[in-house]
C-alpha cells in the first residue's frame, strides 16, 4: 500500500482568508521578518511580536477550513495506505477540516512556549509581555512558533516519513524556506513520485514530476478525487 506525504504552506489557507507571506501584499510586505519572526526581534521588542501573533491568532480563530483542507482529510480517510500531512502553517485549519496526526513543523498559534524551560501550553487569546510560564514561573512566555534561525519541530519524524514516501505532494508553498523546501529532494531519493499543487510555479518547481496550477480549493479536490 502506498504512502503519501503531503507538505502544505500558506497558499492552502489563502482562500480561508488568511494572508500568505510572500505574495503581493502578504505578511512580509507589511512586517519586517527580522522584527517579528526571529528570536532576536522578540528579544528587542516582545510587545510588537505579541501584537503580530495576537492579531493572527484572532484571524485564525475566525477562519474556516476550505475545500482543499477538507479534501486532504477525505484522502486520509479513504486512501488504502497512509497519508501524512506535514504543515508549515500555524493556523490549525487542517484539524478543523477533519485531518488527523498533522505534523506542525513551524509550531502553532494555539500554543505558548516558555523561552526559559521549554514548557508548552495552550496560548490565551491574547499573550502579553512578561507573561509567566505555568511550569517555571519565569516571565518568559512566547508564541509557540518556529522563527528563522530555530530548528523546526519533528524533523526526525518528518525525514522518517519522507524516506518511506511513495508519493510526495507540496501544496501552496513558495519553496523559499528551508528545510521544508528541500523535502522534495528527500522524497526523490526515496523513489517517490512528486507533485506540486500551487497557484503558480514555486522556486523548486523543476524538481517535481507533475504540476497542477490553480487555486487550492480547485486543484486539491481535483487531485484527491
Ligand atoms: C496559493 C494560493 C491559493 C497563494 N492556492 N496556492 C540560506 C540558504 C538556505 C537556507 C537558509 C539560508 N539562510 C538561512 C537559512 C535557513 C532559513 C531559511 O530557509 N531562510 C530562507 C529565507 C533562505 N530557515 C530557517 O531558519 C529554519 N530553520 C532552520 O533551517 O534550522 C536549521 C535546521 C533545519 C533542519 C534540521 C536541523 C537544523 C526555520 C524557518 C522558520 C520559518 N518561519 C516562518 C514564520 C513563522 C511562522 C508564522 O509566523 O506563521 O514560517 S517564515 C514563513 O515562511 C512561515 C511559513 O511557514 C514559511 C513558508 O512560507 P510558505 O508557506 O511557503 O508561504 P509563501 O507566502 O512563501 O508562499 C505561498 C505560496 O502559496 C505561493 O507560492 C503562492 O503562489 C501560493 N498561493 N494563494 C494555492 N489560493
């Protein structure tokens, strides 16, 4: 039975009303990456970083999963083999759409993390500067998000899945951020067939055997069904 490993990025949630990062008018056009998505930025101005993630937490809580999220959940349910979803997204929409066992390699807006002791717990709707950690009481709570320069979560588990993949699909990701951008090469090394589903060709498009271009809510259900 064939194993499918799926990598998703911001494009799959775009039609749920959540902005992508690098598209025109995206999050990185409105905020400097160095200010809001690095540990150094957080150390410099935690209030700014909390404001950025508090606003995104509200948006994500109001967003609904779309036809692409639901199609992947359907694939997980109906495929005779295993379907593993690895997401770079922090919005929780795969689970809201019915998916299970999703690997959140860049963390989650729903989580808080202690920068001192590493304890993780559900984030309040609004995180505040100097918020105490429930485990060590240090004023060191931060969003449970993987910033630039930090090691993404579950890498051993992800590489293990990629090594066994028969099919690898990358959906709605620009292929500009590593290590996720290199997953396709791991899958190729494992002998997998590879497919890119995206609005437009990504930075790594030439590595894929097959491509399907268009809005995720159209191309993902078409690919699944
Ligand atoms: C649609 C659509 C629709 C639109 N339908 N599609 C030099 C060379 C190589 C690497 C490095 C380097 N210098 C530094 C690095 C490493 C660095 C990196 O990659 N930098 C690059 C910028 C060069 N990476 C890291 O630091 C990572 N850590 C690391 O490498 O640790 C070392 C290590 C790794 C492994 C093992 C051991 C050690 C950490 C990266 C953390 C990324 N964090 C962010 C922000 C936090 C999360 C958040 O706030 O939400 O994660 S950055 C941001 O980019 C976010 C995303 O998850 C990530 C990827 O973006 P994504 O999802 O691809 O979105 P976009 O906007 O780029 O693309 C959207 C796509 O959708 C587009 O293609 C559209 O066309 C498409 N689309 N509408 C279908 N309707």
